[in-house]
C-alpha cells in the first residue's frame, strides 16, 4: 500500500461546530445514549441550575417526548437577546453557536458571581452541535424570542417540531409579543426553554431483541432513569428549587415526578446508603475566602492575569453507620465530582485532624500504649456529602469529574475543622461524640488485629490445618476452584454425625456452640474478640471487613447447616448478619448458602414403602392428604428430627450433604437485610417497635405452648 502524501494541503482546519461533531467524545465523554447524549442534556440543565444558584427562578421543568426529543424549561433571566457590540450577533446565537462564548468569564464569574457549573463556553454549544434540531425560546420584557439550530447552525425550520423539515439558515430571531396567558406570565415572567432532537447518526445504535426474537438496532436514547436520579440529588442540594420531571415517552402513560426537599444534604444522606445509622446526621454550613491568581477576560475578550478574591459557600453533612464501607458524594456548584478532588481532601483532613486529636487527648479513650487511629479508621463506616459553591472552579476535564483548585483543601480543612471541633466539644453533643470516638477506635483495633491475623487469613491449603481451630474437620481439596465447601454446623453432636456422612474430599465441617454473638449489635472489636467468630474468620481465610478478599477463600462456598426448628432459624439469622457485616462479598458473590434440612420423615407401609422428608408443618399436612388420597398407609408415629445430630448417616447424606439430592438456599443481600432488620426488631434497644410487632403477630402463635 502506497504511503499517502503529507504536505501543507494535508492539514485541515475545521469549523469549531464541525470539530465537535467530528470529535464528539472529546466534548461529551462518549457517543452513547447513557454517556454523551445524556451529558448533552445535562449541559442544558446545568445552565438552568446556574440561574437558580444566582437567585433567579424557583422551578426547572424537564420533559421527555415520544419522538425522542427532550426539553428543559427554567424561570431564569433568559439568555440575553440583544446584539453584542463586539460581534454583532444576538446573545442567543453568540452563546449557543460559538465555542468559547459565555457569560461566565468575567471577574468573579461574570454574570454568575454566585457560582456556576459551566465555565468553558463549550457545554451547551456542544449540545447544540450534536442535535439535528435545537429550538430555543426566551421570554424577556414581555416578548417571546425564538430561533432554531440545525447541527449547530442557526436558522428556521419550515414545520414546527419536525427535525427533518426544510431548514433555512438565518441568525435573526423571531420576536413577537408574549402569547402566553396572564397566569403563565405571572408564574414565569422570564426564562429560557430549549428542546433538542439529537442527531442519531452521531451516536452508536443500541441492539435490542424485538417481538419476533430478532436482534435489531435502535437509535440511542437518553438515560432517563439516571437523569431522574441526578435531578433528585440536585433537589437535595438546592433547597427551595422545585424540579419537575416529565416522562411523556409513552403517549398512554404520562409520568410526572416532582422533587423538592427542604432538609438539604442532611436529608440526602439516607438515600446514599442502606446501612443502619449509628447517629443522627451532623450538618455544618460555613463560608470562607481565598485569593488566587487567575486569567481575567475584559469586555473586549482580552485576557490579563491578576489576583482575584473568591468567596466559597460550604455545606457538609455526615454520619457513621453500622458497617465499614466509606460512602462520599461531593459536589461543586451542583456538579457531581464523582472522582473527588481538593474539596474531599479538605473534608477528610479536617475529620482526621480533629477526631484523632480528641481521641488522643481524651481521658480513657485509648488503652495504655495503644496506637492512635489513622485516616483509614476515620473513614470506616463514614457516610458524607460535601457541597461547595464558588466562582470559576478549576475542574479536570470537560466532564468536571474532579476539582483541582488547590486552595480549597486548606480552606475546607480549616472551616470544617473549626465547626467539627466546636460540635464535639459541646456537652450537648456528648452522646454523638462518644459514638464517633467508639466507632473510630473500634475500626483502629480491627485494623491492628488484621495485621496479626494476616498470615493466618491467607492460608488456603490443607497443609495449613495444623494452625486451624481444633474443632475444624477439614477436607482434602481446598482453595477457590476446588469445588469445596465449609459447612458451619450447629453443635458438636451434628458435627460428629456429619463427619461420618460427609464427602471428605470436598466438605469441611466447623461446629459452633449454639447461638453466636450478635454481630449486628456488638462492636467490631467485641466481635473479633469472640472465639467462635474469630475461628470462622480464620477458617474461611479471606480476612474481614474492607480487607476481605474472596480470591483468598479456602473454600468455594460456605453452607450454614442449622437445625430446621426455631433455634436453628435464630442461628441462621445471626450467621447471615455476621457475614453481611464482616464478610459481605461472600453474599454479593453468591457464595453463602443455608442447608434446608427436613423437620419430619414420613414412611409408608406396603409392598413399595417410601421415605419422604418433609420441611415443615404446612408441608406435612399436604403430604398426609396426598398419601390418604392415594390410599397409602403411613407408619406411625411420624418421625420428627430434633436436630441434625439425631439423623442417621444415610439420612444426613440424602437430605443435607449429597449435592445431587439436597436442597440449598443461596443467601442474597435481600436476605441479609431481612436478617439484620429482624435482629434489630427482636433484640434491639428500641422497645416500641418490638411491642407493636408482638401484638400484631400474636394470632400467629399457639398460646397453649407458651408457659
């Protein structure tokens, strides 16, 4: 193949709008519906939010239509419609059809001194460029101003709401008296409405299976559910703003959601974690200032540099939960900085500095010569939201996923630190402070204990059994991929019987004594100090908490083998809660099971006797009726197993151990949530819900068996 010529004529200069269309992922992240297309709509929404941030308008309406288009309507000032002296273009065309044009370049953010998410004069222009049709309506001074764009170029379409009708290029606005009703004018005297029809040729089609079972390509579409979730988060971040979300894609099913929250980010905390809170949310609001050297654009667009004062509004909320995961949501001018940045660093620096100092200086909090906590311990079970607003933040990338303004770190560390120290030192907050200190110290002790257990936790082969608990009866094949399982057995009696009946190559046994410690209510340090819990952790061999690594497990799965009675149910519940709290990946990866042993054994008489294992009382009634209908006689009395330890070897193998015949139930996070909820209800500190539950459930109990 001949090498093509490369000379001056090989170099092309693209119009900025065409460059956006050519290199769409560079501006909008990618060329999918979930990515770039939804980002394009968010750029429009962000401009409406910026208007609210600066005190204009109280409502944003987002609508998705059946034809695939989407519309954003706000009550802001409206894009300026006058003629710009420097360019001779009206404000709408200047702002939406030119890269690098916007009202946010001046000192302190130009016309957006209260902060804004948009900074570069690119976002909404990119949204316009990738649209087949882009309609803009602005209400100002009692007039309606309209103009359309086709692939980023201004003009007029021949037919309303038709992106493929004849298009005539023109920069002129269509201006007429405001045609709306008096009520509409009063509710929304000014504002901007933008409706976009994406250019489907620029986005990757999506493969779907039609009614005939055929795989076909359909045009990319907006990720409506993700956008809805984002709008709900925005409503938490902007108390006082009403966001109406209309999904009219199905003409026969219009869905309208309204998001408006007065509780702010403290109310938002409960939506970002499912863990049980240990305390009420703590929220601080503050403000501060810093000075930075910045590029300044004058009215003629000339750039100079100088020192600029920045004012920062700070809003943070946090709580500790009964878990070990760290959950952080951070925002800058309502933009979700999913990759963090300097504001998150400042928050964590404040939390670490103040809490660790208070623990080190507090009387009786640490044991003699005990190591103080570190940042890792502070973040253990911490759920937090950091939201700041200030002009001209320095983001990394057009997607604004991370904040890079360096002065923010020290500012937040100082301001949040002052608020936190005052809160913790206030005697009115002594109970909350104790919860925080206890949680952090427990995390520290667990981390230090993990160091000591690390070597044991990594052992995966049968040769390591010498260091394992004496009660463990190990199997020949261990390690991930060996098709092995650890059966946690209720009591030594059941363990002894199972030892005789098991497959010694692939089934290991670990008997536990009765009901283990309630890990849902116990502290992490107490749980780790508990002999049976520590042995379970040691035998599984993959660590615990954040350090739990499923790839280091000594067995492919764990099976809880408890009796079929009420006590067995209680033990299963406690063990599920234990694994949920300390070894959650075991559940999320589908590697925790419970055996489903029978409660009864029914044997028939006659020429062809049968042995039928029955799980519970309800099933027993059905079996008796079935056998009676078949005129089969039952050997009496019907056998009732007192526990797994009462079964014969062959019965244990058939019902609980034989992979070909037994029934196992895989535990899911839904089961774990129910287990934790039941423990909290039945054994928690709050008496009122337990009393209500007992009263409401009284009809389910046989009073004759209650002493």
